[in-house]
C-alpha cells in the first residue's frame, strides 16, 4: 500500500524536496476526496489548508450578481490549490468546486506555518515553490488579459480575419 | 499557371460554426471539371496552405484551407467575420460565386512527424489550418506515435468544429484537450491559457514534432513552454500571419525579417523565426 509520504513525494510540487522536509510536512497532511459539485472552499472562509491535487479537476469560481458563477481557472492532476493559507489574513479569495471526482492531499495550513517558523529552511523551500507557482499563474493571467481570441483584436487578414 | 488568375467557384454550403465564424464549402461550377485547379491541372493542396478568396467588388483575402487534402474536390474555408471581405463571405449563400487563386504557401511537415509523437496546438480560428493535418494523419494513424491536440479559445460557445472534436476523441487514438479563457459555472472543461495544457499531455520531448497555429503571442509563449519541456526548436513549427496581398512574394507586404510569409511560409520552424518573432516592427 502506498504511504502518504510516498504519495506526497510523487507530486511535482515537492519534486527535489529533501526527504527530511517531506518527513516534516507529512504530519500536517491528510488524504481527501471531493465528489463532483462539492465545494472545497468558499470565498471569505478561513484558508486553513492547501491541496496537492492527485486526480480530478477543480474549478476556481467567483459569483457575480446577474451573471452567476464564473469559472476563472481550472486545476487538475499535479497542480496545487490554495496559497491563501500562506499569507495573512488567511482567507480564501475565491470559491473552489470539484467538477469531477477529485483526490488530493490536504495540508493543514496552521500546522505547516508553525513548522516553517520553526524551520526556516523548510519555509524557504516551500516559499520558492509557491513563488514559482505564483509566477506561472501571473504570466498565464497576463496572457488572458490580452484577450487574444477576441475578433476585435484581430487586425490582419490571414486565416480569414478581414 | 498564372498565379494572378482568379477562377470562379460556387458556394455549395455555408455552415455556421460560432456566432462570428462560418465554414464555406465551395467547388468549381458545374460547367467545369470539378477536380481541376484554377490552372487547369488537378487541384490539390497540402495541409497548411491557403487560397486567396475574392469577393467581387469588395476585395480579396488569404484564407487557409480547412478541408481534407485527400478530397480536394470539395474546398473548405473557415472564415471569421472581422472585416469587409470576411463579412461579405460570411453572408454568402448557396449558389453565390467567389473567385479563387491558389493554393499558396508551404505545408506543415506532416511526413516528418511519422514515427514521432505529434502535438498540435491551436488558438481560436487557428484550428482551421490544423484540421487538414488531422485529416491527413487519421487514415495512416499507425505511422505516428501519440497524437495530441491542445486547443484554446475564448469561451465554450467559441469552440470551433465542436461536434467533430467529439468524434475525433472517440473515433481515433487522439488526446484532445480544450481550454477556454472564461466560462460560466456550468462549464466542466478546462479554463486557462492553452500553454497550461502542455503539462497535461503525454509526449516524449526528444521525439515530438509540434505544429502551432494561433495568435502570435500565443505561439511565442507556447514555443517557450515547449522548449522548457525539452522540445527542440527545429521540431516546433508555427504558422505565421502577415499582411499577404499578392501571395507569390512580389508585393512585399508580408515581409517578415528575411522572408516573405506568403512564399517562404506561412509555416516556419521555430528555429527559423525565433530571432524575429516578438520583435517590434518586424
């Protein structure tokens, strides 16, 4: 049977993380599963954990009056849900909902923050990983801000655009 | 063959794909030999090539061929309503006539992908020039290893060839991942930029050939992401877009660094264009 430690070690987020740190964080981890349509977290609630997604798909949503729920991003296998646990005021900024059966490793944010305070090397390793993820998501968000596929943005005539 | 000679073709069918995009099925008039090109020889084209479509009294635009190269007697062009000519094309009805010159440009290196993994990436209407590649590889599917199609578009209602994509998924050994920039809460697919799909698909970076067509920014970022994954620049091909007018390299409108996109392209390896793509004023 696969141990929790081994499952965590196989996730791309912890790739390259020394075994001693994995041993440290495994105490804050638990296996979780979410059924389709089940909310993982709600905007404004206390962000007391983050998730390494093993299988499935989770949608980050925001609810807008008169427009309803809008999907901002979907996250799947080998991706991470949640960084609000790392930064005050530790509140979720969006809703997250499973859109298919999802299995993940949930980390207790308070437990992990305490361990990071006690062991700054571990904190630095985690901070590097979260910073890389934030950079990737920021770049992707910037690309989407360009609204590349909007017809108003097309000015050239190739591919039948004029 | 006179590349400037426009030959009349007849609209056989206009299929509405999305709110602003239609696919035109056209063929030679009945009084001509259907399988002949404007030059009088057998009309054939290769995936990635384009025709110049002329609407009488309005103008001419280059449009990629989106149909099956194995059945060139039926020409398909997918057109998005953006300017005067494309709007006029979208308003065409069965029996209307348009002028055609072509086919022009170089093709996707489909045969080079034999024995390799083939990854196709498309953004928006960029799926149109990619579709002939799939038509060509499906009958000889076993000559290719894994085939993946990564497609990004604006919203679920903007997905091109939606029913066909479903067929491709079920009928052929093809991994298809679609993502949209924005979606309502009932959307069950992926939301995010197309580059995020690269890490969700399986391929051997050393033995993968990639073909990308979409907005230039999307292609640039896709190339960077693919290189991070270990795909060689010489195995990444992009379809460039510039202001093509004559289509044979005379007028110079589509100059792109040392090339004319109409004549030397539109397909280039990333190796060829990496020093030019993304440079201002090029």
